[in-house]
C-alpha cells in the first residue's frame, strides 16, 4: 500500500511536470540582466546607480543581504520550529521581506521599473518555497515511516493543489506587484496570529485538557483490558458508501465520512494561496480539513504534508525552470545554518520559557508584522513604527 | 555576476576537480560529484554533532509521540472513538513538535547544498544542458541535484567504516529499536479478529 502510494505520487508529480512543460512554454519571466537594462539609470529614487556595489542578485545598489543578518534571523526561525512547532515558513518569509531590506528596495521601482519590482517579488517567493519545500520533504518522509499517509484523500487534495500550485505561478509570475504581495502576506500572518492566539486562550487550553483527561481515562481502562482481545472484526480503511457528495468509510471499525468536493476545492484554494505567497500552507490544510471537512486528524496531518510537498515541487519547478526566477543561494545557505543553530538552542531555552509564553511572544510579533505588512501593502504606509 | 571573496577563496580548489581528464563533459560530472560529496560529508558531520547536542530533548519528544500514538491505536482497536480522537490529538501535537524539531535539525544536513549551488551559479550559470527530444534545456541545478543524491548513496556505503560515524551508528541503532516499539495502524491488520488472519 505504501509503495503504491509513492508510485502514484511519483506519477502525479511527473504528470504535473510534463503538463507544466507542455502548457507553459510561452510564458517566460525576464532575466536579471533584462530587468536591469530596462530600469532608468541615475542617482534618483527609482533609478539604478550603475556605479554602486552589486547587491542582491547582482543588482547595482541593491541591499547586500548580509549573511550574518540572515543567520541571526534564521536562528529565531529554528528556535520557533524547535519549540512552538509550525509557522517556520511564514517566519522565513518575514525575514525575506523585512529583515534584508529587499521590500523597500523593490518598492522604489514600483513606477519606474515594474519589471525589476516583480522580479524581486518572484525571487522572494521562490526563496521561501525552497525553505518550505525542504521541510515538507522531511515531514512527508517522517509521516510515511509512521504509516500516516492515506491515499484516497491525498489524491483528492493533491488533485486540487496541483492545479492551484501550477496555475498561480504561471498566471501571476511577473504580474504581482510587490506592495500587493506584502499586503496579502500581512493578512496571512494575521490569520496565523489568530490560530495561535486561540491555542493560548482558556478555550483552546481547555480542549487540550479535555483530550488529556479522555486519553488518560482510556489509558487506565486499557491496562485493565487488552483491546486486541475485544474480538471485534478489524480492517483498515473500508469505503462503505460513495457518492458525488459524500464518501463514508470505516477506519478500523469506526465510521468517518467526508464530502469529496471539499478536499478538491480546499486543496485548490490553499495551494493557490500558498504558491502565491510562497508559503507551505500546512497550517491551513490541517484546520480546514479537520474543521470544515470534519476529517480525523490522523488522516489529515500526514496527507496534508504530502500535499504541501507536491505543491511546493510544482511551484518551485514552474517558477525556476519555466519562469527562470533567480535565487540568491548564499542567503539560503546562511539561513539553513541559522535554523540548525536555532534548533539546538530551542530545547535548552524551553526549560526556562514555557511553550505557552513562546506562543504568546509569537502572537505579538505576528500581529505587529501583520499590521505593518497589510497597511504598507494596501495603504502604502505602515500604521506601526517604523512608518 | 562577480564572485564574493568567500567563494573566490574556495574557487581554485573546487575548480581543480573540473579539470582532471580534459574532457569537458566528464570533467563537469566528476567535478560536480566531488562537490556533492563534500556537501554530503559536511552535512553528515554537522547533523551528527547537532543530534548529539539535543539528544535528550529528542528522547523526550519521541517518548511522548510513541505513548500517545500507541494509545490511539489501542483506542481505535477498542472502537472507542472519543478516546481515539483525544489520544490522536495529543499524538499529533507531540508528533508535530518532534518532527518540526527534526525539520529544523535537518538544516544541519542540508546547509552545504545552497553554498555548493551558489558557487556553481557563479561558475556555470550560462551552461545549458539540452533535454533530448524536447527543445528544452536545464541548468546547473538540474545536474547538481541528481549527482548529490548519487553522492549521498555512495557515501552511505562507506560511512560506517569511518570511526566517528561508526560510533554514531551505535547510538542511532538504539533509536531504530525504539521506533519499532511504536504501533502503527497497520499493526491492527495482524491482530486477532482480522478476516485475513482467520483460517
């Protein structure tokens, strides 16, 4: 079954790559050289000073994303990863936009050289996706080893996500203005802040306490009675009824059902949003499928990791191979070094800072970043300092 | 694009491997294989050191994950949907923590790749490799990645002959045994009562 899952996923990725190659050959993003050539030269704002030191992507006068800043930011990302858990992609994205001054530099060319402005946007997106793609690869492998990937849902989800991940880069590469990208990114950060905040509220914590109590009660009853000796007839996932609007299946004797349209629609929109923003989307898949589609967590988590991976492979492929978007590699290298330093620091600090306080710290930061990006992106100025 | 000082320093050593035979194609693949091997060995070394540094934390995470995962398997076997949902929620949380930490740690293995690609970008950005019968061509990334995978498997074969990695294997093997203790839902297939087991 597992082998079959991976064969099917492999075929799916291959099909998507072929489809991308076949359909998208006419769409081609501009190269750095072309974008530089079409930008007005001079010392004014919105002009390129050709005598200035080459910086990001070799663009004269662009900020040189100093590896040390990248390293420091990534230590924070690694720290979040190893203590709070998810949201690493978003944090990496925040670094790519703000910390290195790329957004401000890119925005200066909004009117004078939209081509250069858009090239920088695409490069930030692909840089994020490389980071998220690598992490999705590792998490999918882990889920696979734990036997937590379920094929039927994966196919529905990946079907929608393949379409979204393929269409968005082709439709938007070279078309999205940096300011709009930052605005949408800000809204996304708000959504994360909300999810995480809920987790730290009394209600969120109460849910966890109830789960712990139920698990403990069961654990004690298990000690008294071996569940294997219940004599029930056990079988894996068994589809009991199938229609266009409802699939009912039993999972080792317990009944679950879902509407097959939901994973397709959700997969499409989440993957489209993820590709558009250059994030993984894992944090959206899980609540969507557990709350909206009403599926058990067991099925959702592993399968969504695969959907993220498939989506990322296709997005990166369409951006980099089809659209020729350049990536600033030394920065990603420095960031990976920082992430692993952070992942070592995290366990040591978690002894002194409880998880809930780390989450609250993260929520405050996310609200600040969300406010800043949303207002800067859509209004043109930030309502929180620095303005 | 002008090469930064860090890469200029490494350049004479790395490019030497691209000039061994005098045949352009052979040299390119040979040089890239050496570059990929360096990236693999550096990554293996740093991930081992990082792992040793946070072993205690990983042990705790793994213990929680195994406990709740096993409980959720038992709950579903007992057809207790409520206990299953509760245990599954906790198992997911513990597992989430564990694997996000592993993701962050895996950066210790992957970090040399972007540096290798950065150097290749300065050296081989203009080099195109045509894909036969398609009219498309790929760049240095498409060559480096499969060569890196090959280098990974090559090194895997000799890794445990080196004393440092042999010591690491002893530690890792103890984890393999622990992983076997974790029940998966597939285990239910072999439990009594399953039709396949019936005579």
